[in-house]
C-alpha cells in the first residue's frame, strides 16, 4: 500500500470516529465517553510514575596508606571530590529513589551500598546495587590533596584541589578546579569547565568546554561542540573538526589545525600558526605579533590595531582580498591577489588563501 492509500484510509478512520461521536447515544451515568482525549489520559495514567520517594544517606572514613596515589571512581551518578590537608578519606553517599510506595522506595535506596577496594597504589570507590535497581547515588569525598582522581562513570562530576585528574571517556557535566598536576583523558556530550589548572591534554567529542587560566601546556583533539580557552600561560595546540574554537589572550605560542567550524584567536601575546580547511578563521590583534594562516576553501578575517607597525604578506589564490578598511588595494595578477606591506623590524602577518576570501579590518 502506498503513501496515498494510507492517507486516504486514515482520513476515512477519522471521519468515521467524528460521525460516531456526533450520532452515538449519550453514555450511561458515570461512564466517560470514548475519545482520543480519553485514550491519552489512560496512557498518561499508566506511564506516569506515581508513588513514594526515599533518600538514604550513609557516611564513613577510610584510612589511607602512604603508598596510595590514585582514587578510581565508577558506577556513580554524581561525584563531588575535594582535596584537603588530611591523611584519610571521608565519604558520604546519598541515594534518592522512587517506588510504588515510600516503603518500597526506602528498600530500593537501602540496597545501594558504598564499595571500596584497595589494589596496590589504587583505591577503587563506587556503589553496588542489585541488578533490578538502576544505578544511583551521589558520592561526596574529602581526600588527601596529594592524590590523583580517575573518573570512569558519572553524569555530574566536580573535582577540586587534587594532584591530577584522569577522565575515562566521561559523559556529562564536569567541573575541575585548582588541579595541581595534569588533566588528561576524554570527555563528551556535556559541559566541561576547567579553572586554574596546569597541563591539559584531552580528546573532546560534542563537549562545550571552557578552560580558564591554565598554567601549563594545553593540547586538544576536538570534534563538534565548542571550546573556549581564556588566558592560557602555556603553549596551546589544538586539532579540531567542526568545532567553534575561541582562544583569548594566550601568553605563549598557539598552533591550530582545523577542518570546518570556526577558529578565533583574540589578542594573542605570542606567535600564532593556523592551518584550516573549510573554516572561518578570525585573528583579532591589539599588538604586533607574528601570525601565519593557511586557509583552503574558507574565510579569513584579520582585525589589526591602529598605529601599530605590522608587516603584511597576504595572498589569495583563486580568491579575493578586501583591505579597503585599512586603505590598501591588492595587486591582482594571473588569478591571484596579493598585498605586501613591509615595516622594518615589525612582526609579520602572513596569510595564504586557496579558494578563500580574506578580509582585513581595523580592530574595534
């Protein structure tokens, strides 16, 4: 049966229901008439969770050996870890559940328990639930700040003031603050915020990432999503696909390779090297720094400061250059446009475009 026949059949069904509704005798007292609204209400009543709720909180303290270096977290919904000057680990597990009654919900919550297992230098922490109980639990930890934290499963994660963090393909909203050592691993499909960190090496997929005040090197491989890096004092390296990448006031060198998406470098303090394809590249300068941009099948926008000496070497092959905003006219020859402006001892801004448009404007 084709789409046309299906539409005709559906129309006849609707017309029949309307005719029946208009001509049918009224229902007996106390009986609801048949209608689509009645069916929808029945479905909602059967599929809407009702009943009881319960919350169970347990806590305790675990001794920590001098040889322990890492805490590993798994089978959790939410994690809150803070490093402190202490020699043990204080833990609190809160389990919130629902059920057909308060007593049933209470029983379900009590069946989720805190687990710990020390294997050499690693302490594995998590929860254990029966197979018919969905994973639940918010674990709050106060740990020695010398430890590294590895998170394997959690939908909400907050970690602060520890020696290092490892994300094992973590999915969900994550906040990392004041991590003294390295942050590495992989994150996807959620908000990732990193403040006051050192070295950051991450693979990102569909993440909305903000990195502020990193004091070491930042190395990213990112696909989809968006990333914002603010006031990085170390070198920044990024390889992106369909990312919206913004780097603001980097103090050291920046290198970016990108395919698709947008790449924006604002107010860099050191050399910038960008190699992009089918991307929109923006470089906003408030001072003279060396910039090199290779663009294929994309767009490049240069924003240059007034009264700052900068040498320009800009060429578009099978593309265009628009520099009217700064009073320069490109030389067009053999399908190429070029602008050369040499200023003695000034930083050089070099742009090469292949089937790309290049626009040079004044910094606002």
